[in-house]
């Protein structure tokens, strides 16, 4: 039996399904592209951050007098009372007081790198 | 199989639209899969780099501590302050010192062994609950120049 208008209903149902699929896939593509761009930005920032720390360490190993405040991202931290090393043989100690510095990437968890330097 | 083939080749109303929608959906699915795959790959790289920073945390503390000890020895110009010459030659060390508590408790221990300010080895041990880094800094006199060698064991 042929019902008038059945083709129109089928076409509309097909278009509806296709539109839903289209919107879903387009959304996933947009989300993916956003993620890719964001990741690229974060990766670049992390690399610059690591370079800043490495640059500081190399300069310090060579120059001995570089301050971490020369490097980007560094922050001086308050350290607990045990802010010194006592190296010795039991009867004689050399006390080395130190400051603790922190390199940190803003808005990135677990990105802290700490260095210590003689006071 | 024959029935299936006949189904797709039969001339029926709406078949062209159906096939068009099917192929369009498949294309979109493939493009989406490629995009999602790219996101997963970039996320993996990001996670790997963050993991590298975590591993670097202990390295940084150990390196800076060893370097600090070398700076002190360099400015002192002698090893006398660290103990008697016999004991320093045999090796002296510090107690494990708590350096940071966040994101995890990390301790540093410094060891020194040597005979003069131009001939010594500093061992710096940075340890947390999960990891341990042992770093050595050796200084030897070659000619009239001091040579520093860094080494690392995990």
C-alpha cells in the first residue's frame, strides 16, 4: 500500500539523523583542534621554562655567582629552620646555610623545580 | 550475500539519499577519528614532558646542592672545616635534610671525600618517597687547572 507523504517523512527522518551525526562530529573536530592548539602552547611554554632552569644551572656551574633571580620564573621561598647543611666527621662540622628557590610554570600543576644556593 | 547485494542495487525510492547520508557519515567519522587521534598524541607528549619535569625535580636539587658544596670548597680553599684530614679522606657526610614538603617530601644528603680543595668528590643524594637520585661531582687537578666531572646514578 502506498501512503501519500511517506517519502517526505523518510527524508525528514534521514535528514534529522544526519544532522545529529553532523553536529556531533563537528563538535568533536572543533574540540580536538582546540586541544591540539592548547597542547602546542603548553608544550612550548614548558620547553622555555626548562631552558630557563638549565641556563641558570649552566651559568652557575661556570660562574659560581649567578643568582636564581636572574632567571625567569624564579621565586625565593621561605625555608624551615633546617636551612643549612652540617657536613662533618662528628667532632668538626662545616655549616653551609642555604636559600631555597623555586622555578614554577604558572597554571601548571607539579611543574615546580627547586634549587638551593649558598646564602 | 546475493540478497544483500540485491538490496543495495535495487532501484528504490530514497536509495540515493540513503547512500549519500551513509557515505557522508562515514567520511565525518573518519575525519573525527583522525582529529581525536591527533589530540591523544599531543596529550601524550604533554604528559611525557610533565613527567620529565617531575623527574628533573630531584636532579635539580641534587645538582644545585653539589654545586653549592663545590662553591664553598672553592671559597674556603681547603677541606679542613669539614673534619680532620684522615676523616675527610675517608669520607664525611651530612644528615638527611628535609628540603621541601610539597608536592612530596624530599631529603638531601651530602657526602664529601677528598684530600684537598683541588681533589675531592661530592656526592649529593636527593630522595623522595618514590625516587632517588645520586649525583657525583668530582674535582681533580690536571696541570694547573681544575677539572670538574658530573655523574649521575639512579
